[in-house]
């Protein structure tokens, strides 16, 4: 890890406006700058940068942080990588620790080896006689020479050790060849053979265009049809999106990404004029790939084959999409085709039409359900109810219920109504059952457990029980607390940090208090930056860019403090009232009890209702 001094120097010396404006068009807005957020799709700017505080924040998607967070996120770098980049940019000289240097050095060696292999395979494809078979294959699949060159396609000759020998001659030791997975040992302590033999080669690059691995397709009958680089220090399959380095610009420009499953699908679509296509390499989408894609867009169009593996992958990802607020649509490819074969038959215009008709995930799930259960059997109804219960939007739920009933009714009006009623009854029954089983978390069905265990959703649920007005009062106060020393002193004179409702706010308030006591209020942003918690920086960046003009109004501060106080007190009283009612019902106290009488009066005075 880079040492703390370098990190501190970067935070002090980096001009956040200069650095951010290399990626987004910033416009002055009061004391800060604003722009369209590069991390989510929007039409009106909600991305703000404060040069004074050295923080940025998007009020649309909630992301924010300091200059290091920004570079990490927009460039897709790890923390040490972002530090190295910024240090280089700012001319800060530092010595990487010996371990880091060794790691970086090793990584560089392995990348050079892979780059050498890309050239080796490419040469074999275009200039050797043995490459003829692969060239013929590309011709048959209608991949043009230009496209093949763009994707750096290659050919791995047959024979056991063509690459192994050539690589060693070029100065790469066997150890490194093993590390990147280009060769494998025949047996323990024995010699090595090439992993890829007589295969068409698809080099795999990361988003920065560095060669991290390879895929190989057999040209004959050999199994398996596709073979990939195993997991290596450079190549982690679940983080890879094929063709992203070629697609990322187009994804930003077009505002959406087309997702396919295979190499050939991605290549065919790029060639047909859909350069915003990437392939998920046969793995289902996961948190890692979704997070990578979210750097470029939150609109996904999925063009997977209609075979069940593809369908199931999409279905499993429904919760993932919801958690990451992705807008997902589904291309309905004709039975038995994939994007590659479809675009060859129907051309670019045909595929564009499919894209335009892409269905929402919900609509697709209805289609899938009906595909799987063509009739309204008990099993079908059960599956339908489980699916309907996951829809939180009542309008969407109703329209799905109607779609299902329509599909199953075979367009017979009398059956349609009966089916709608049956589905509705089953849904209500299902909810009641769920409610009885877990009264504290109704009516969310228990089988879609992901959103419930997700910490962010969980914290939002807690927040959402607080009335909006109270939450806004708290946020206003917190904004004043971090932005204005004088206001901070006034607020903390009447509110203790523990009196704020959200724990994140309490934590920041405690820090502000400590800074005021040390007379280091101006160092607060630096301190927050150093605490190393992204969530904390995100909350802080939001607060430090929040408007403070309300504070000029008379009693504005006092009103908000009062609001917060009153809410806390009400909550406390509610709890005590519940306890009293409990005691009353179990006969521990009676209504003639003086305690009870006093409580009734207090509650009435607070207009809380006495029941
Ligand atoms: Zn945003």
C-alpha cells in the first residue's frame, strides 16, 4: 500500500475541478460546479463538485467522495493504482513499497508475455499455411479481415508445444507461461504442453485494453468447443466482459449496452454496427460485472439465446438488477438463433428492429413463465404467484397478473375473468401465509432473500420509517454542521451528536465536535477523506454540497432542532405508551392508576392520540 503521506499530499494538492473536468463537462454553479453525472444516465445535472471542500457528489445516484474515489471509479482502478496515477499526474515523488513494486513488476511481465502471445497467435492466423483452416472458418462465419484484426483474433497451431518453445526462445521462462495459463504440465514434475492447440483464438482484454487472457474455439470436432484461460493473477472470469475495451466509448455515447453470451455474438454485432456490445463470457451477470457496466451506463439490453441456460441466467439476475437500479430490457431472439446467426440472416436492420422491440424484464418473465407452464396448472399458478409477489409496484403487478391470465385463458373471455380472480385469490393467500410466518417483514416474500440481506436496502428501510420532513430537517442541520463553523457551534450547543437519528450522521457530528474542540474545523474534509470508509465519504460529500440558503431565515436553525427533538420525544413516548398498554392488558396497572392518567394527558397534549 502507498504510505499515508502520499495519500495526504494527493488530497491536499489535487485540484478536483481540473481532474474531474478531464472526464465531464463542468459548469460553474455558485461556489461549486455541476455536470451531468458520468455514473448514471440523467437529463438534468445533479453531479456537483466543490473545489473548496475537495469533494464531489451526485444527488441522482448518491455516489460521491474525494478526488481519489473519483479517479478510482471513472477509470476502474484499485486504490493503489489510483494513487499511482494521481501521484504521477501531480508530480509527487514517492517510492512504492518493495512488495508493491514486486507485484507491479510481475504484473507487467505477465502482461508482456500475453501481449507476445497475442502477436504469436495473430501471426499464425494470417501468415502461416497452417492458419488456413482458421481463415476459412472466419470466412464462413462472415467475419471480415478488418473485424478480425480489430479483435486481434489469432490461431493456435496444432502440435504439442509450438507456443511453449517459441516463448522460451523469446526469453519467457516456463514459470511465467504457467502463471498466465498458456501452457500446462503433462504430469507432476514433467514437461509442459500448450493449452491451446488447433483453435481459433480470441484474446481477452480488460477495460483498459491490456491482454489478460484468451479464449479458444475448436475448429474440428474436439471437446470442449470453447476453452478459456484458467483463473490467473491477471484473469478472473467473473470480472471479465469481452470486448469492453472496444465498446466503452460507444456505450457512453449510446447510453446503453447490449449484452450477449459469446465471443462470436459480440464480434458479429460490432461488425454489424452495434459497437456498444459486450459478452458476459458464458457466466451469468454478477455483482462484479454489473458494477463495471454501471461505470458506463445503467441501461442494459440483454440478447441471450432462447435456450434455457440464457433464460435462467436472466431470471436469476432480477434481484441484482433491482439492487443496482439497472434498467434492463430483453431481446426476443427467434427460437434456435443467437445474435451471430440472427444478424447474418436478418442483417443489421433486422437486429435493430429486435432491439427496439426489446421487452422489460417483467414482461419477459411473464413470457418465460408461460413458456415453461403453457397451462394454468397448480404448479404454474404457484410459480406465477411467487413471481407476482416479488413485484413491488402495484400497477406493474396488476398488469402482469392480467398478462398471465390472458396468456393462459387462450383468449376466451369467460376463462380470462376466472383466471384473474384465481390468481388474485392465490396471491392474497400467499401474502397472508408469508405474513404469519414472518410478521416483522411482511409482505415481502421470503424466497427473494437478497434484497432483505442487502445492507443498503436494509438501511433505507430504517430511514424510510422516519417522516420525510424530519429527515430533511436532520439533513439541513448536518449540512450546516459540516459547512459552516459558526452554525456548527450553534447546533452542537443545543444538540448532542447522539441526538441525530441516523448513525452515519451521529458519527460525522462527533467528528465535527472533536474538530471544533481542537480548532481544526477547516481540516474536516481531509479528516473524513483519511478515515477510509467510502460510505462515510459519500454521506459527507452529499452534505457538504447541500444548499444552505435556508439558514438565513429567522429561527430556521431553531425550528429544525425543535423538529428533531420533538420527533425523538414522540418516538420515546410511543415506546412508553406501548409498554403501558401492555401492562394494562396484562392487568399490571388499571385505568384508575395515576400513572395512566398522567400519560393520557401528556399524549393528548402532544396530539399523539391516546389509543
Ligand atoms: Zn449520478
